[in-house]
């Protein structure tokens, strides 16, 4: 069994660390301008103009069954859906606001359809809920609010009450956690206490746990759904650490105790979370697979985002990215599910441009070849520890020697602890080949 002790938290993270791979879904009115989910803030869009998106939101091609099928084929085991993003628009039929999908031409509860479709494919369900809300009349104008630079912004702020807004959040979270069955993950986003206005805008301070009344919000969620996984973005550390759009190089640790934590890297296929028609920095299949491998090799999960179009389908670029995962995971998922960082005594054996993952029971070691070597690969310290080796993709044997390289009549002698894999000259036709090592 794995010797890594992970910090215990109130939520049930055991299944989460086993499943390793999930789908993030950012979908809302911002899919209509199609130029970033923060478009309302970036462009300081007036309410009158943003209301055009509300009046014309009509996802007539929305088929969450297709999304769920694609997620499952890509090897994803759970999904997190934006019930409400920063714009404040609700993708569910909340009784606490009129700013919701049932009041648009969509005319139905889009979240319920998502939940039903993903559960039917055997995927666990998570909900994203924004702590920010640029539409709610009680959410105070701050450094990110679309009205921050209005000449009368300070006047507009008068009478707004974050206590009423915090109550609104608790009311909506109650709806989400009582009206849609078992919810496995609650993904709050996000606190920004360090972001404050300057000079005469100093009143536009950032927001954190006191503004969200986070302790009460979290206690409510845990009372309604015992075992639910909650992230740490309310400004209170909980079950899940969530590095965004960067690749950690070590297993994340608790800032005070130093304990290893349950963590999940969240990434986009392109440079935006919401649908962005003209965005061009889409990741290559190689980079996508590397993100997954790198993350699991450090004991983490990967949450990979799609941004559906306003008509409700995944565009071809997103489908191609999901297909890249599907083609690789079909043959290599054994090196991801139920795997974690290799045992400490094995890590020094991992060559440059390679990554190890190891099965939770410790019996199999997976060597991911990020750069394909020529002919021989030396694994120092593994001699005498490996019973059998094969390519995971097709189960074909990989022969090996110990302490020497078997090169025709002129062998090269190495130290006795070196295991030498004899690899074919031609790289297998996959972005990242994997060697499965059965340990003695």
C-alpha cells in the first residue's frame, strides 16, 4: 500500500484520489459575447447591454448526454458544472432570483439536465458556485466589479449589504444541495482579500471569508450533504487545494502543518474558461497528456475545462481535445486510476524526461516516457525489484537486463543496481508511451 499519509478532512476524498480525472464545465451568458467569461468585468459592460444576452440566451442544441458520453470516453470520472459564475446568472431554477435560465428563451432548468445526464453515464457530480456576483444588488462594488470606474460608483455602493448577499448565497446553496440529489463536490470561487483599490478607490477592497460568512456557509453545506468535498477558495482551508492554470512541481502541502493535501490542478484546453470564439492558444494532445501524467505523478487530480457554445454544444476544438484524452486513456488509464506518486525509495530511479506513477497497492510502477529514448533506458536502483515489464498500450513484453547493456558482442558493464530496458527503435504511436513494471 502507498505510504503517503494525506491530511484528513471532513469530506470523503478517498474516491476522489482514486478517480484522478474530471471535467470542468464553464457555461453561462458569457458564451454569447464569446470572448472570455470575465467579459462583463474586462469591458465594464453596462447592465442594459449585458441584458441582451439574457433576453436572447437560447441553447437549442444543448445535449448534456453528448457531453457526458464524451467525458466518459475521455476517461473522466466526475464533472463540475458552473451553477452560477461571477456574472450572477443562474443555470438552475432558483426561487431567490429572476436572473436564471428558466426566464430566458431556454425556458428550462439546465442544471437538472446536466445532473441527470452525467449520473446516467456513471460520473459523479460537482457544482461550481461563484462567491462573486456582479448582478446582485447587494454585492458591493469592488476592484473587479464592472461598475468600479463609473463616476458615481461610490454612490451606487451605498445601501448595498453583503450580509443580505451572504444570506442569498446560503439560500441558493441550500437549493443546490437539497434539490438535485447527491452532490459530490462543491467548488466555491473565489476569495481575493489582497486585491484593493488605491487612492480614492481604496473603498473598493477585495473580499474574503468574512464577506462570504464562509464558516456558516460551509457548515450549512456539510449539514445538508455529509461527506461532500469542498475546495479552499472561501478563504478557509477545507478538503481540496486547487492550483489554477499552472503545473506544480511537488505534492502540495498544508501551509501550516506541512501535511500532504488532496489537490486538484484545474486547466483549460485553450486560454479561456468560457467559450472564446477567436482564442487560439489551444493545447496540443502531447501537452494535454503531459498535464494529466505530471499531476498524478505528484499525487494530484486533473480537472480539465470545456466551454460550451451559447447554443449548447462543444465546438470541434473541444471535441478534438477530448478525443486526444480518449485515445490515450483507452489504453493507459491503468497508470492513472488508483495511482499516485511513486514511493520515495523509487523516485530517484526515474530518468530525466520520464514520470512515475504507482498503483495504490504498490505492486505496479508506471514509467511515462515524456521524451522517447533510443534503444536503452537505464533505471538506477531498480535491479532486482522488477519481475516483468511491458508496454501498457498493447501488453507487449519489454526485455531488460541488470547491471549491463546487452549490445551485440560488446556489452557495457554498469553498476549492479541498474535495470536496463531494451526499447524498440520506433516510438509507439501514442503521445506518451507507458512502460508497466510489475514489481517483485
